[in-house]
C-alpha cells in the first residue's frame, strides 16, 4: 500500500571523480521568504556562508530516504502519476523541467525515494563539450522563476545585479591595487 504513493525513485549520483552530486530536492515549493533568504545568502562568499549558515542536509545513513524531488540526471517515474499531473512542461527545452515538475506540479500525496545504497556516475557536460547550452540553462531557470511568480523572478534578477556589481567593484579595486605595486 505504501508503494502506491511513490512517484519517483533515484539513487546517489556521483561525479566522475567519485564525489557526490546533490541530486535531490528538499523543502518542496519555496516560499517567498525562503527564496529571498537563499538568494541573499548567495551573495555571501561560499566559505563564509558555510560557516555562518549550515547547509540543509538529509541524513543519508538509511538505505531509503524520502526527499521532495530530484534533479533528473537519473530518475525513474511512475507512469500513471506522471500522466495525471501532465508530465513535463513542453515550454522547457532541457534544464529546469525537473525542478518545475517536482516543485510546482507534484501533489503532496506522492513520495520521492532516494536509495542511498545504489549509485550511478553522471558524466557532466559530455553532451555539450562547447558549452553552448549554458545560455539555455539560464533561460530555462528564468522561465521556471517566472512560472513560480513575478516576485521570484524579480528577486533573482535583483540579487544577480547586486552580486555581479560586487564582483565588478572587487575586480576594479584589485586591479588598481596591482597597478600600484
């Protein structure tokens, strides 16, 4: 009976070097506050962010862990629930269709199960050796944010402007310091 509510299953996904990719989603659909908080934290440099704000993690010591969804480098979906919710949004061409499926379309009654005793290796970027799809990935993510609501799109763009401004200012300051030396 419990298996009837399972919508998707996946395993641990590893990079070529053997390190783990985080291929699962936590916290379902983001709220306005949680999204804003995460975007603001993205401005803080990584090493400081990790020390000040511990990363939300799932206990992977169990063989079977319930998560909120997956990034779809490897996932198996049940056909009937997938058809019931309308499948992937055809407006997305690669990238972000998985986030859309699990964050906006999947009803709460369905479960997603991560099997931690199994793993696959994901050879990242092998289908796009010239990095031509990075633009498509950005467009798809912006489409997803717009679908979530204008608030999410505007917050993301505003934080990106601040972030790139900081990088630009930082580059100018360091350039001037190097010129002085």
